[in-house]
């Protein structure tokens, strides 16, 4: 089947558009996977830091200006969690970065193994 120049040019442009669309879709999916992996790594670091803060402040009395007691213990725990989330979100101590890099390596290895 023979096409004139205009038709063949239009078909070529259509094929290029579909190819570019597929590439954009693949990149978007990769970014979404990376974002989810980064969020999971930061969440893990935040949990680790919160646990570390709990241990650090375990021996400190709560009989301070707020009166101590069970309520202060509950809110202190929440404060430690928020500190940990904030630290992890703003760069952390490096756990999230290392964990994220390892997660990406595992994903790349799985993609190579999957036909």
C-alpha cells in the first residue's frame, strides 16, 4: 500500500506522539514509585527517631512547669513523634537516604529479572 507524502508524514507524526506519550507515562509511573519509596523511607526514619527520642527522654521527670502526670506523658510521646517526622522530612540523619537508595536498587534488580 503506497501513501502520499502528506499521509506518510501524518502517520510518522502520530507514531512519534504515541512513543512520546508512552515515555511520559513510564517516567510518571517511575516518579510515582520513587515518591512512594521516598515517603516510606522517611516514615521509617521518623519511627526510628521517635523511638530514639523516647529512649533519650525516658529518665527525665515530668514534674516540670506543666505538672507532670499521665497527660504530660501522652503529649510528650506525641511531641517526640512530631519532632521525628519533622527531622526526617527535612533531611533527617541519613537513614531515609540510604534506605531509599537500597529500595531503588532492589526495584531495578527486580525489573531486570522480570521478562
